[in-house]
C-alpha cells in the first residue's frame, strides 16, 4: 500500500485550488453575461412598449443610461432639462 508523499498532497491541494478558482471565475463571467443580456432585453421591451404608447423611445433609453451618456445629456439639454450633476453631501 502506497501513501501519498507531502509533495503529492501539496500538488493535489494546488490542483483543487486552481479548479475551484476557475469554476468561480467562470460562474462570475456567465452571471454578468446573463445579467447584461436580461438588462438589454428589458430595455428593448420597454422601448417597444413606449413606442406603442406614443412616448419618446429616446427618453426611455436615457432612463437606463449612465449619468454621463453623451446622447442622453444632449437629449436632456435640447428638451429644456438641464442634467443634474450629483454632488457629495457635506
């Protein structure tokens, strides 16, 4: 009967650690991809619904955009709404 040496145990531990981290990283990447896809799908559905109701689809798009999106800032300025710049509370 053969017993594992210290080196073999260390190698097995490192192999398990690498496999575990690979699974965690892969799960994270897949989760972010699914989240992004669902977010864009929801936005597309809301834009389509807004178009059917007569609401400007660009305003719906801008409700999902980041605060520094150039298209939405320009849209806001041309429609008389000055974009607010968030400031830290004192």
